[in-house]
C-alpha cells in the first residue's frame, strides 16, 4: 500500500509527521488523509514528499528496493 511505503520512508528518514507536512506544503489534515488511505496521492504530493525525505519518487512506490546510498 502506497501510504505505508510513504510512512515507512518518513520514519526511516527521521522526519516527523508535522515536519513533513510543513516542509512539503501538504496541510496536516490532507497529509493525514493520504497516510490513512482516505485520499489518493497525486504525483505532485509524491514529488513533494520525496524531496523532503531526500529520496527518489520511485523509492516511495510499493515493491521498491530500499535506497542504501
């Protein structure tokens, strides 16, 4: 599930929920809905989140191999 991949990457990067919300420009309610699977991620959402986490967008996709670089 995409939401669990994103939340796992957030945890791995050591970024709090509130920091991800603030730095990505995705409001806390909207981010919560995305991570709870209520709303679907857009490509823009994923790009913003990936930038904050310092990973390529593909690292957030289910089945992606972890980036150990």
